[in-house]
């Protein structure tokens, strides 16, 4: 940069979204994680992406936090990252 002129900071190209949506438990219960893995069923996995990515887990009713539900959320998240 020329003397005395500060370069402009680059504009951010990415920002995390606020989690505003409720988790769609009906949709999540309909996903068979073992079947997704066995059949490499990306379509089924893609149906659950938005509810997991943008669901506000802190706003959920704790009655939905069974060990089985949490395990399913975690396994689906792993597959989505993969």
C-alpha cells in the first residue's frame, strides 16, 4: 500500500447463521441411519440436512432428548460431515 494509505479489509465471505428453526422430529424419526449407510442413500440424508444444520437445539423441549434421539442426531451429523 502506498505510504499513508491503509488497505481496506476484505469483506467477510462467510458467516454462521443463527439457529431459529425447530428440529423436525417426525422427519428425523423417518430416517433410518443404518439404511442410509448401507445404501449410501444421499437423498434421504439430504432431507435431514436443514433441520439438523439450522435447528435450534437449545430451544427444544428436553423430552425429545432421549439417548436414542441424541445418538441419531449425532450419527446423521457425522454422515453429513463425511
